């Protein structure tokens, strides 16, 4: 579970990121969740976007994908959201505030 300081730190980093996945009319599939999980393993922090024709709100999609990938929702704004999953073997993001 992330603290508010950790969330704020990760939000600051994610603000400069581009979206790398889009949830469209195909919805959230198992294959998509595997790809997102792999991206989280490599990057730790990713930004995703929900298209209007998907049938999901950004919060619904964020919560569902977070459960499927065992990650945490950092932020949801409009149609975009940010997920974080710590890679304990090869950390990418340094200086995350302690709990």
C-alpha cells in the first residue's frame, strides 16, 4: 500500500510520461493484462488511457487492471490513470519516500 507521500512522488514522475496502453472497445482482456504486467515489471510506473467507446470509466479500468496485475493505482485523472508495481529484483525508480 502506497502512502500519500509515495503517491505524490510517483505522480510527479508520471506527469512527464506518455500513455503506453489504451483500453478501447475490446475492453480489458487477459492478453492485455499480461502485456501491462510485463510493462510494469520493466518500467514500474506506466500511464494508461481509456477511450470513450470502451464502456469503462478510468476508475473502473484502473481498479480492474490493478487487481489483475497485482499493482497499485497511483492516480486517476479524466480518462487517464497511472499504475505502479515495485520490481524488487531490479528497481527502476529510485528515492521513493519510505513508509
